C-alpha cells in the first residue's frame, strides 16, 4: 500500500465562506499515482469543515443560514471567557464535521453526479490548512 500527503492553504476574504476544492483534491489524487484507494480530506482547524455537497450558490446560502440558526454568532459562549470570540465557529464545525473520506477508483474521485468537495470556513481571514492523505495501490 502507498500513501501520499499534501496540504491546501486558505486565507479567506470573509470570516465565513465556502470554497470549492474538488479540482485541487483531484490534482493531488493524480499526483499520488494511486489508482484504487481512499483519500482523507480534513480541516486542520476546529473552526472549519470539509463537506461533500452540490455546487449551487442558493444551497450554499441555505447551508450557511442553517448553521447560523443552529449556532448563532453571539457574545455569551463560555468559550469566549478564554479571550476567544469564535465559539459559534466551533459549534458549526460540529454540525458539518471536520473531514470526509472519499473513494478513489481508476485514479479519480469516484463521486456521484452532483458531489463536489468544499472547504467551509467559519472563522477565517487568517491562514488555515487542509490535509489530503491518499492511501491505496
């Protein structure tokens, strides 16, 4: 079994943002040379997520509005007593999860017709990383 590791770096313009990353992950899979296996795509920060979803701007708004309703930005989170101001971002990460595992078949992301990968930032405007770990044959 072989493995290949690569990192994606983001510095979002907004505090909350959805960024398509399918093309970058597919490039990493190709560079790995692995034909059959899995890729772990994981945020290395607890205030961001990696998701698989449809690439449609109305849905992106729905996702971000839903996350805001469930974990609204507000000043009274216990986490803020540490001097931080991103308690809501940590909760939003729990809603959408830190990472995804994707199948690789014949050297490609074996996705459904509408499945695309996204980095979802909830506390941006600073450098953040995503690890892509490809394993297989």
